[in-house]
């Protein structure tokens, strides 16, 4: 485990989630101004992520269940850190199209 990984190990509460367009620098709030969620990063380089949008409510019908599903992100996998980037190899989650893929994220 390198020094960067040591700093990341623990349980992290989600306080914001923003997508930024690399070219225009335009930012978009993904889950609203008060999202919910946690990221758990272990010393064994495994992480578990769950994020939900603000204002979610218990679904009462199929339309509500679709909205609830679309306002949730959950996955787990192995991570690796390299300078200001980390990579995750996905092993399970809400979206099966990410299963066994590798994604690079900026810190």
C-alpha cells in the first residue's frame, strides 16, 4: 500500500457530486445540493460505493420505482491509486454494463 492509498483508507461521507466538462469547465450537480451516500475504502484496495440523490422518497408505484432506481448509484470493486488518479475494477453494482470493467477517476 502506498502513501496515497493510506490517506484514502476509511469511510467517506458524500457531501457533493459534480460532473465537470473537461473542455468548457461547466459543472453539473449530479445528485442535487444535498446528496446522500458513502464510499468505504479498505487497506486491501477494495471499495464500496453508494450514492443517492437528494429528496428521494419511498416508491408507491412503478413510476416511483423507476425514479428511485435512476437516483441511485451503487458498486464495489478493487481500486488502485496513481498520483492524482485512481482506478476501480468493478465487480458488482446497479449497472451490469460496468461489471468487470476498469474506470479511471480523477481525485
